[in-house]
């Protein structure tokens, strides 16, 4: 019986794969080009962008960066130039 993969388990699996790739001298380009082969419409620029974004995002997470959190916080943080008038 196959075990169900949780989100945390999937992240760990992907992180370990990225670490293995680095240890074996693979580049991000190597990984992206192999991913593209396995995706729908491998000749599409969109597919290449999606694969690149996935590798870049996982690399950021492995480096303890939080690009989505940073973006949401920037959007929701009030600007110091805005003066809120009481209603």
C-alpha cells in the first residue's frame, strides 16, 4: 500500500532532491530542462517559466527565504506616506 504524501513530506522530498542535485554537480538549468521534458507542452515558453519558477522558489525556501510572505506583508503594510483620517 502506497503512503499518502503530506505537504510537509512533499517539501522534504523536493528539498532532498535539490540537495542531491547540488551534491552531484547538477545545475538549476539541468533540473529545469529535465522537468520541462515531463511537463505538458514541453516546447512552450510558459512551461519553461513554470519549471524555472518552481526551482527558484524551492531554492529560496531552502535558503530560509519567504518571498510570498514578504510580498503579502509589503502589500498589507500601511505606507508611511498615507495618513489615515478618523471617520
